[in-house]
């Protein structure tokens, strides 16, 4: 890492964040046998059936169509456990509250957080609060830790094979654009809602299929960043079919106006799965039977014919999807 100071791009999920983790945090703190980029890691407890994850949330604004920082904290943490093949059980919560924040707003956010936890089936069992001086806290920051029980079906990047199929559980980019519109930036307004939700029903349905290799929730950096992770870890090329990738019309319209690419925008209620070609249709059918998976689609394939992340366009051409560098929408999750 050649940078001398931290920038917002170091938190966007792309290349700069990966280098920051690898060259500073992992260099000092990594543990043998644990993947520093995994959504959740196994603990040496109860036969390694316990999965552990942690996360932080700094979204701006704190409340947005479809959710708020409280629901985002619950779903963001428990979704990391779910895509790692676990059923979430417990959460801790740390709240960093800025002086001057409205108590009514805080109460509303924590009530939403509690409701999301109940609906997901997790208990918030530990926590801490800190109050920061006015102007130093962005209103409210939340930090969470999650513990879940892993299913017998083992998932991992090492399970992926040449020819495996890539699926996504629904339209991409909803969360990123919903939060951006809630900021009323650029004078744009819309009714689009964030996709923030628990993906546990989707992951439990997929885990019933033996051909399931790997799952990830495409949060910071979006779908494209997950594809780059797959390519780096496996050495296989990733080819996406643009016409097959679900993107809502309002999301695409805003992206066209402002020059964003929905494939790089955060989702908070979607799953990207790698499945054997023999069982891809089975996972797709199971997802289509669920409300959150009604727009699920097969979007591409992994193979050894090249070693890049490529997009086959609607007009029959190809373009390379580069790894994310600049942060298109900071403070998004």
C-alpha cells in the first residue's frame, strides 16, 4: 500500500480496502487457517460449529426508505453469518452517540433494531454506549458482533470448481440508490426503498442443495466486488451476462443520469451464490418460491478460459469489469 493517509476509498469494499486489510490489519493480527476476508469465521468451540462475525455501521442519513441504521446493523451482521452457512443466534451492540442527537430519533432507531432482531430470531445479549462531543459522531455509529451455529453443509471458496454457475437472489443496487436519494443529493427524488432484510430464508433454502459451493452478500462494492473476490481466490475467470442481471428501472435510470454502475453499489438483502451446474436450477427454483427471491436469476459462470471478470453486454460485446477503486457513495452502510 503506497498511500500515506487514509481516504474514504479505503472503506468502500474495493481494492484500497483490501490492501488496507492485507497490509496493515492482517499483517499484524492474522491467525493461521482463518480467512481475513471471510464474512464469518469458525471458532474453536463446540467442534468448530460456532461462527463469529463483527461489523460497523455509519450510514448517512440514519433513516432512509425501507430501513434505518438499526435495521441495517441487525441484518448486515446476521446476513454475514447466514451466507457463511450459519443460523444467527446472538448479537452484541455498541452505540456511539453524538451529543445533540434527538432522543426521539434514537428511540425510534433502537426500536426498529429490536424488531428486526426478533424477526430474525436473534437476541441482543451484550452492549455498550459512548457519547461523543458534538460534531464528532455523525449522529450515531453502531458496532455489532454476531454468533451463529453452522450447518453441516460446508461452504468455502476452495469448494468452487471450473464450470460452476453464479446466481443472485434479486435486483442489485437498491440500497445504494435508496440511501443516495434519501440524502436529496443532486436534486433527485424517488420512491425506491432499500433492500435491507434478512437473507436467512434464502440461505437456508440454498443449503439444502449439495451442489451449493459458496455464498456472499454483496454489500460494500456490490456484485462486481464479489466477482473479483471469486476470481482472485479461485484463479478462475468470471463471466457475467448483462441481460440476465436484475436491476430495477429506477436504479438504472439514476445510474444512467449520474454515471454510476449498479454492479458496484451496495445491496443489503441479496445473496450471490456459486452452485454446481447440475443444481443451479434447483437453487433458483427454491429462491423463486420465497418473497425475497422472486426475481432471482442465473447471471454467469466461472471457468478457466480466462482470468478476468468479464461482462457480456446486451449487444453481444464484452467489457472488463475493473476492481472498484474510488468510493462512489461513502457512508452507505
